[in-house]
C-alpha cells in the first residue's frame, strides 16, 4: 500500500478520535461519531463479557439532546471491545442540535466519562452527492402504497439496487481491490452492497475462531473500514452475520449466535447498514434449530438496535440441497406476520426455471397483508459472460419491480464470489471466468442494472403499483401504473401489445416513448390521441430485426392546456 496513503489514513483516524473527545466537536446528522475509552483492568477475553440474556453490558453511553431538534431526546448505546484495553462507542445522531454524553460502567476506568458535541445538517448538495447522508433505510408508512417500498430517514424514496459481495471479507483481499469494486458499483447506481460478516465461516474470512468465542479484532476493524468506505460512496451495507449449516444447534449453540449478533449491532449500529439475521436460514431444517429460535433471534436483534434498522432473513429455495427440509420461496410464507420482520426476502435460486419464478413469487408476496416490501436477494447470477444472458438478468430485474418488488439484487462475474488475483476463489461446479484479464465488472447484466437504476431516478415509481391486467394480447404482461394517467411496461419480447388506458382516455392526449434497457437508448417522444384500447408497436420487430430484444414502454397523460 502507498505509505503516504497509510499516513493520511492514520491522521484522519487519530483526528476523529481526538475530535470525539473534544467538547467543541461538530459532526453532521447521521455521521458516525466515535468515542474512545481505555480500561485499566485486565480482562482475559472481553468478547465473552457480552451477555446474551440480561444485557448487563460492561459499557453503556447515554446520549442526551440539549437543544435544537435533539432537545429532550435520549439514546443509549452499548460500547464494544476494540482490542487490547480499548473500548469504543459509535453513535449516529438522528437529530441536529447540541448533545451531551456520559458513560456508565462497573469498570471505574470506563465510568463517568462525559462530553458535548454539536450536530449540524448536511447541505442539499451533500445529500445529492451521497444519499446515505439522508439517514438509515426504513419502510415507508405513509400514503396509499404504505408498506410496499423503502425510504431514507428524511422520507426520500429508496429503490433497492443491490449487489452481492459474499466473500469480500476474506483477509487476503487488498483494501484497494475492495475500493475499486465499491467505486464501480456506486458509479453504476447500485445503492446496496451485501457483506457476509461471518460468525461461522472459514478462517480466511471469519472474525471468530472455530470455537466461536475468540474475536479477531484486527479482522473486525478491517470489516468496519469496508463498511465505512461503502457508506462514503453512497452504498448501504447489507450485513449477514451467520450462515445456516447442518447441526448448528449442537456445533455452535444459541448463546454464541446471539452474542455475535449483539457485538455486530454494538459495533456497526451507527453505520448505514441493513440487518439480515442469517443466510439461507431454513437450510437443513433451520440448521437443527426449531423455527422458534430464529423468530426469537429476529426479535432480539430488533430490540437490541436503538435505531430500529430494517431486519429480514435470507431463505433457501425448495429445490436446493437442504432447502426441501423447510421449503419456502420467500420469507413471506413462514415469517410474514412476525413484527420484527420488516420486509420479505426471496431467493428464487439459479437457472432458467428459477428465474421464471421471480414475478410469480413477487406478485404473491405483494398481496400479503399487512403490506411489507419484498425484494429478490439472490437471483440467477451472471456467472460467466452470456450465462445467463443479459436479457435474462433484465427480465428478472424489470419483471420483479413491475410485479411490485421494492427493488432488485444482482450477482455476477468475479464479484459474487470475490474471485480476485490476490485471492482466487474455488467454487466447485459453479461457472466462473477463471482468468483476470478483466474484472468482469461490466458484464451486460451489471451494465443493465445500472441502466435500470438511472431510468428509475427520473420516475416517481413509488406512486405506481402493479397492473398486469392493463396489458392485453401479450404473453407475460408486466406493468406499473396509475391507471388512466401513467404506465410503465416491460416487453420481454418486444412486440405490439394493447394497452388499456381506460374509458376516460378518449379525447385525452398521451405522450410515450420507447426505451432500450440494454443500451439506455431513448426513442423520441411521441404524442397520440387516447382511446380505451390502444395498440403500440415497438421500434424494431421481426422479420426486420431477427435478434430477440426486450423493450420498455413509458406512457403518461398530458394535461389539457386551459
């Protein structure tokens, strides 16, 4: 690593800690504020001081608002062991104004530390540059489509555009390589990056030893820097803490699983993150646990997080090894009514059959009540170029969102398994481009996801809902609409569908355009006189064009001029 960059990074880290203990500190709303503590006591294994039943923690810090928005607000944050004799607290202020804090601990050297700091708002330009400055992701609870989509804390709608970074916590991956990944995805328009921060995994990536009781503080500090960098580039990190395996109940046990989750919340709770209770939690009959254990764990995570972050869990599809023991295409079929479950995840799995299931699964979950967002969190990955095709990736993404999903997730190339030169992956039978002549960041499907993300930036998609019945004479109708006013249609095979504009369309004018979701080419806007059933034909059709192409159609009524 460049020694100059190392020096600069160390300077900013030291400056942050100095400022954190300065009474004159000024930070921004939702910015991570770190307070450092140093104990005089000798603890054999501070990680094991984390309680899993009575929450009698060694260090807590009470933050109290004094003025401004923060006046009379109070938040309690649990401290975490950072290595050696060092303990820390990470805090993100949800309100502007002046704050004070005071530590509480049975350890006299950690107890009674206090200070004040000022919290100011980000500028509109700051928020536009980095949307994580708008606050944490939550479920929208206001309006006719409440419960169906996400938003930031300031109410700005959030369309989930996710990428899967399963093994990027491997210890031999260079930080510069991770930054290149984040920079690429941020530029494309991705706003979610998935990280497995494992309690149970191989030694190459886990922050816990094989007894699940000794913490690798160097590794967890490295993971924190990864999360911090992703946030700095506008990407919310989607954290998995465990992965279901056979006989987890006897090999690991309840207490060690809960302890790790409490540590993750204490350490990363101030960052812009999303909690995922476990990966493929239902595999091998819930890892040997009763379903009630996972329900209780979700409830514990919900109660532990002072910021009430959104929580869900990643499922295994029924046709996978281990999936048939507790089959579910999405969490909605088993956990939907759990109060702690904020949104439903769907893993359709890999292959064409699985890909075709996506709009069916999404439509089923969109109808569940109470309304909760649903997102595909593991689709058919773009393993090697052309398998699946870019059109397959686009079908999954567009059909999902137009069937009611709150966004979509991508995985592919060198990224999904962290196959990089300094840390080659061994993936068994999975298709993979083995060479490193290129990064594979720009596979067609990944580029198409970026095109989708940018298209939706110009659309008030949160005011539209699925209306497949309005697309006639088409084999797979996918449509978001405000009937009579606005329509977004995905045509998997191009063609010439009939659009039901409604009985009130006659006499109104409608503007429409065709959009190529593979190239981002937008055709010229056309204006037509409306009628109830209107046929529109895409720009390129067989036999004039023999290549199979998908198209997007956007239609909006034009208000008459008074």
